[in-house]
């Protein structure tokens, strides 16, 4: 699947890099609401639950 993504280009020269993360993560970990609310999340108007940006820390 990553081969299809990595082969993506545009007329203006945009290229795409994709990596597969095969790590196993613990599920169900919770953080306090006050800590979560400090994360500067910017949602997009189109499908905001799926489209958002979190700037680097």
C-alpha cells in the first residue's frame, strides 16, 4: 500500500513520503480533561473529527 502512496506526484512536483508504523500501542489510556484542553488542535470545517492539525510541540 505504501508503494501507491509514495508513487504519488503532482504536475507542480509535489512528492509524498509514507512510512508504516508497526508499533503496538496500549489502548484505553486517558489523560485529564484539563491537560487535553491545552493541546492546540485546529479543526477544519470539512469533516472536523477527521481533519485537524496539531502543531509540533
